[in-house]
C-alpha cells in the first residue's frame, strides 16, 4: 500500500512538473495582456479645456468616463454619432479633468469635470448620459461616478449604457426591477451579481423608457442611433448612421449568441503570445473618433498585440469633433521599439523616422472603420483571431474580409513544446532514479 501511495504521489508530481511552466507562463501572460488594456500613462501636462460653445436651445448629451478609464468604442462611438448629428451639445465628463485611459492606452482628457458640467448647465441635469463599460465595475473606485449617476437620474437625465456599462448602472441600483442587457460574455456573471435586474439575452439593445441598455461594444451604435431617432427623428438617425458608415440602421442586425466562453484563439493569444507585437498608433489632428476606436479596440480585444499611442511631436491632438487625446510618446523616440506603425483615418504620406517601421494606413478603403480594421487584423495575425475579435466587438462580419493564416500557430506551438520538454525532463529523471535503484540494490548469488 505504501509503495502504491508513493508511486501515485510521484505520478502527480510528474504531471505537475510537466504542466507548471506552461500554466504559470499562461497566467502571467494573460494577466499582463488584460492589465495592459487600461494601464495608466506617464504624467503629462493637461491642456486647457476647450469644449464647444454651449447652445441652450439644444439638448445636452454627455459621455461619462470612469476614474480608471473605459472601453474605447463604448465611449467614442456614441460620442461621434451624437456629435455628427449637430443636434446636441456633446461633452465627455469625469469626476476630475485628468487623462483617463481608454482601451489600449488611448488617453482621453475629458472636456469637463462633474463640477464644470454643473456650472455649464446651471445646475440642471444633462438630457442623456452615456455610460460605457469600466474596467473596475463594482469596485470602490467607481463610487464617485455611481453617486453622480444617481443624482443625474434623480433630476431627470435619461441613461444609455453601452456594453458592460449596464453593470455600472446595476451596481448603482439604477436597474433594479427593470429589463436590461450587457455584453454576452458577462451576462451570467451579472445575473449572479445583480439578481434584481431582469437581464435580457439575444438583443442588441433594450428600451425601458428613460433607460436604454445595449449589448456588446458595437451594439452601442444601435442603441445610440435609437436615442437619436427618439430625440430627433429617423431621418436624422439615418444621416448619422451614413456619416459613420453604419449601413445597418433600420435593419435586423445579427446578434451574437447570448452566452459563451472566450474562443480558443483568444485563450491561446492571452496565455501564450509571450512576445506580442508592439504597435504604434499614430494620432493626428482631425482623426475620426470611431477611426481611433476601431484600431485601439480591434488590437486590444484580439489580445495579440500591445498598442502605444504616439503623435508626430509627442504633443496632444484634437479629434474630428473636438476631443483631446494625449499620446504616450513622440514618433521619433518610440519608432525603434515598434514592430508596426498603424495610421488611423485619412492621414497619408507619413514619413517614418529612421529605424521605424513603415506606416500602415488602416482605413485605406471605404466602408465602416471596424470592417477595415478587423480585415487588417486578419491579414496581420490570423483568421481565428480576427473572428474572435469581431465576435467580442459584436461586429457583423458581412463587411469583413477574412484572409491570412487560419490559426495562431506559433502561440499554439509554445505550450505543446513546453509540455513535451517537461515530459522529456520527467522521463530523464525517472530513468536516473531507476538506474540509481539498480546500483543500490543488493547483489544476489
């Protein structure tokens, strides 16, 4: 019996020895990949606020950003849609006017703090508050935003949550007893955590009167256009959809299955892409907000790379509709460390500095910004990674060209190689143990 127990313990130890390196490596890699999405940038001077003049004849819509940031598409897609209509005063707001990291390290300087907004509106609430997903849902760090949201709702503000912004509203107690939705990947978790909410699956948005909630990421486009339609009519909403290249307005947009786990390709990229590409994203004045978001969110959600926001001179830039973004480096200084340089929007003729990669113009063809960004990801990485990215973005794929390798073979080969090496090491140890035992065994005559 004792011998059997010892053998069983040895077998378990051998299995653990074979798996420990890939398991620890995958854990460290995955934590690093997810942690990099909202890592704070270095200290930099904050430019003076320069929001557009306020027109009291227009309704006011604000996009609130958490103290630890927000999902880039959740914040910027509604902002551009609302701004493009010309029918709203549109502002980004936060508890304090300081850089907030959006997905992938795109640092947004909010137009106004909560106090600044109250002064601008004369103490009244905005008409619509857009709530994107935060990286710290349910944590104490969201308390300032939750308290502010409760106050705005109590004073008549309507609410539009995007993706897991629904969980932000739920954590503030603003969805109790109401139907709502959020990202399909987290609905089971939110159902357990916020059981007072009637979570809805399989819809891109849920309209409950003064609260509209949307499903994953780009479902926020449908929810925002729905708000525009309610506020300004279907013709204005159709023009806004046309302005951003969203040809699906007024049609039945496909819905991602209502529940599920990350695809295998996502797990492989998160756990075993130990040397991800370092990708510079060049910020330039006048770039579209959706164009920026399409690059940072596509690369970030793919888990295949690390993005670095750069500008030509390292200084801040202003987007098409007046948002302020701070790069984390100048192009010349960052170029030698970059594997690729992606250029969103219409900018062309960029001359790479010595030692830097050639610029790749993401939006070099007409169409919806995310279609071209995901198509480019497919060519650069592989089809499986690009399909996962489209799925997590809630991007219909009828406009996406998938081409390139079928699968992330190199990251997949890494754990296989580590397991084989571990097994070989265990085999060597077993043989040495047996050889030692033979030498120690007493000779018989």
